[in-house]
């Protein structure tokens, strides 16, 4: 086998973090728990052409969905808490979760902030995947999934759901069932329960089948997965072309990609924030708190033998107005005395006309692809 060829795995675990951006914000501001929270744009729901990136379950219950214009969300839920996207904070939180996943010793393929695949048991090149599991296999793989969920919750404070199968596509669909589970949040979907659970469902339930493909299938009288299975490969290729036609033929039968491609991961930044039990109004008290946060984050950077090139300070007021300011250092450094004055200066740049409930300090780190983007304001 060619060295760079991705390995295939007997089990694929799809790990999905629940309401990720909202959950990260709630870790920073615990008083947002059980409150309708909507994250998107700059946090101003009256601004045009901005959309919802993440909505809490409370907001979803009122009809708010990701991708919805913020203005439409505001009409449905004017009293919700609207927060801006804090991409660096989500990068940090996601990176920490992926580190936890890698700590289990299995290969991890990251698919975004809030999802990744974990491969369990490499399959020799000559073998096939999709082998029906046994009760002992099921118990063991479920135990691993529950251990992963517990570790993410315990170390990162984030809830997750895990789908298990023998390929990525079916594992992703299994996660949909896991999310519907009230307590377990782990679900195994394979050839043993595929037709029972998916056969009578609409083709749209298949991962990667979008509305256009579903409409095209419906025009051919194919509405359910069972009907798609009954459609010949030749007919699918005639309608959709060889690539998509063959893919639909495999997908409806529960097939998919059983490989994992690992990519080296290096944190681009580290951050730490603190929500205060009593809102701060004294500027000097804020400076002291920011200095402590900066020292704590720098200790983590030093432990990893990394170097800082930019500093950022995040502030959240009592009205949940959230803003981040950042500044590039004169040169990469690990010296606290070079970083501390920038932290204080950034904090002083804020117009502090309201009490402050949260402060955060982020240190951006030098990488081979160091971000040279303009400073935030």
C-alpha cells in the first residue's frame, strides 16, 4: 500500500458538539444557561445581511435556525440574547476538544469546529469493511464512545453526541439518531438496523442528498430510501451521471467512506476568560484581572514552547455587549513584560460606560502559516 494512502477502519465514530458556539458562550457566561441565545454577525440583530450561525435549543424551539437572517430571528425572538461571532474563541475551544479526542490514541479527522471522525481498528488492505458486529463488539465500541463523551464534558465542559458505524456517511446519520436520544447520546447504525430505520424514510434523510437531488428523484417516482434501493444503477447513472449516480447507488445501501485522513494540528492561539460573580466597574480592578489572565495564558504557551505574535482582549458588559480588540506585537515574544502593557493598553481602549461581567485574554501564536490579518477594532 502506498504510504500516503489513508487507512480504513472497522469503526468510524462521528463526534458532534451540541450547539457549539452557544455552548462556548455559556461556558464564558454561565448566566446564559437556559436563556435563548443567538450567535451571528456582530451581534446586532437589526443589521442587514447578517445570518444566524448558531441558535440555542430554546431559540430553535421558537423557530430560529442557523442560516436565518438575524432580522428574521429578532422578529421571532426580540428578547433573546444576541452575541457576535468570536472566531478565535471557537478556534481555541475546538482545538482543545480535538486534543482530548487525540488523547485516546486513535486517529482523528477534523471536519470543522464542532465535528470530527475517530477511526477505531485499522482494516488490512485485503479485507473488506462493513462486517456485521457482535454484541461484544457493540458493547466495546459504545463504551469507547461514552468515554469520549465523558472526557469532552469533563475536560472541556461541552456536551456532544456520537454516531457509530462502519463508514463516515452512515456514522454521520447515526449522530442524528444519537441527538434524538434523551440520555444516551450515542447511537450505532449499521447493516443490522439500516433498512429498519432508514428504508421507509425520505431520500433527504441520506447524508449529502440535498433538496435538488431529492426533487429530481421524486420526479422519477423515487421518494423513499427503499425506492432508491430498488432503482437500478443504470437508471441512476442515466439521470445523475456516473459520479453522482454511482454514489447514490452506494449511499442508499448504507455504504460510504471508511478511511481516516489525519492532519497535523497546531493551536493557533490560546485564551482564557473569566466571568465575575459581581460585575466590575473599577478600571484598576479590570486591569488586575486582565494581567492575571495574561499570565495564565502565557504559562500555557511557555509549557508548549510556543511564541506569541499578537494579543487580544475580549470584554462583555452587563448588557451582553461583546467586543474584541487586538494588536500585533512589535516582534514575536514569550516575555510577559512585553505582553502585559499591550493587554492593559487594549483594555484601556474600550469605552467602559457599562459594568463588565466578563474579561478574556487571547494570545495568538506563531505558526508556519501565521495569520497576518489586520487587527480587530
